[in-house]
């Protein structure tokens, strides 16, 4: 006897093939093997009770507030619990229901499809990057003198371009898929550098690495002028920690048909860790990212050129960061590839103690957990170690395929 849980339809189908189940039967039964839950917020009592009755009719259920059953409250959150097959049946029924439930059914159908979507293709300027078969690694090169991680390359009197090229070549050989260049520190409390200074730091490096390496170059900046100059110099990806709040940045990204990484952050680097408050951590971040994606697409950025990032360490407590890694799969309903940057961050020191070794081992563990939870891209300092961890984790994950 084996007692186990199934995490995806492919796993269920493999077991059924091993048993010798008829292919037609496999197609019917595989969705019944996966159970999960969906939380709907602030639903009218009428709609909530219809959803509950429909789920009960399928042998599943939906949890609503007690007051929704007695009529003491007008609205309630609804936790729907069932198998994939039961959710598919609910979607079919809701499409024909009044009270706005037809729209709920369509949104639920889209969310379920997004949640189970594991493969993406990012169309860059002259190439495509496949995401999903394995997590990709983004190597960080800080062209600053004040990086929080102590690996900044930009100092007076030092040929930082040679150092940047050497580091990029090393990362390429160690398994990096993308190089992320930044000329301004975003550590908590950091101050902005001038436009002139940031251009001086990053543009020669972008130009050099785009020519001398095979990897796509990402530019980490908040300034539209820097992004434009970087794209003119060979960069293909924009990593904007402000979530494309700047309309000028939106226009630049759309003009250059750039791939964009949209990150969540409270305030700005100088203030983000001073006042940290959420009504609901996961919901607030998901709504922020959803709105930012919609704004980007309305500005002309192609849907298949958008990556989302929940912003580990950017306006979050230690507990928030740990929750975000654990519940990263919640953001899959947005239908976009997910990037996380958790390398060497202070929440690791809060758990393990602040030493360079602890930050590396903590980063390795956190990256593996994030990848298992749905991260498509890991932004890291230590490419060799993280690439090895991810390779081992993938081998274990795919052992029975």
C-alpha cells in the first residue's frame, strides 16, 4: 500500500498508464486526482450560496461566513474546495447563472488555466527564452560601490569593465541564462544616484557584455533615460523594481519592444522598510501586480514579454518574505512567468545568523523552495552554487518520469 498526494495531472496520468488504464478513462479520471482550493473575496450572499449549492451537487463544498447562511451579512468571502474535475463542472454551470456569476465563471476558468500553466516563451529582441522546463538563473552584476551584498564592482581607479566582463564570462560558464546589470543600489535606505553617474556606470558595461557574451542582458534601473540608452547598447530586458509606475518608462519599454520584469515594492528603497503594512499580504501584492500588468499591456507592451516579481525584501518583514516563498504558486493565477530575487538578503540572516556562509546556504535552500513553488527565474549572486542546487532538485523532481 502507498499513501501519497498527486501534485499534477502528468503524475496521475503516468500512474494510470502504469496500471494499464484505458487512455479515454485516463483523460476522465486525471482531473479527479487533483484537489485544490480557490478563495473568492467579497461575494454577494446570493452568489455565494449558489456557488455552495453547485459545489455540493458535485460532491464538493464551499465555505462561507455563517452570517451569509443566516442573512446577517450581505457579502462574504468564499473558499471553494474540490477537485479539478469539480471546478471544471462549476465553471460550466456558472457561465449560465445570473447575478454576475457568468463573469465569475470566466475569471475562474482563466485563473485555473493560468495556475496549471508551466511553460512560457519570452520573446526577446533576437531570440526566445523558454521558461518552465527548468528554472532559469539570472546572474547579478552590481556596478556600484555600495551593494548590500558586498560585491559591487564600481570603484575609482579600478577597471570595472574588465571585472564585469570576467564575472559575466564566469557566470555564463557556471550556468547563468541572463545577466542583470545595475548601477544604483536598491538596498533599504539607499539614495538615488544622478542620471549622469548611472549612465557612466552601466552603459559601457552593457555595450561590452552584449558584444562579448552570448547571454541576454537585463538592465536594472528606475530611470527611463538609462533604460533607453541600455536598449540602444544591446540590453533586451528591463528589470524595474518600481513596477513600471513611471509612464515614461512604460513608453520606452513599449517603443523598444522590451521584455519587462514588473516588481512589487512599497514606496521606494529609502522608505520601503520604515512603514510596512498590508491588509492581506498575498492579495495586496497580487492586485498590485495584476494592475501593473494591465497598465503595461495597455501601453503597448506585449503580454508574452512580461515577467512578475513579488519583491522579496522590498517593503516586507522577515515573516512576509518567508510566506511569499512558501505561497509563490498563488501568483501563478496571473498567467505570467515569476521571477524572485532572494539572494543573500537580510531575512536569511534573521533565520540563520549573519555570516557569509549562512547567507549562501540560506539562499540555496530558499531558491530550491521557490523553484518548487513555481519560480521560473531565480536572480542570484552565486550562480554556480544555485545552478547546481536547482539541477539536483530537478533531477529528484523528475525521477519517475
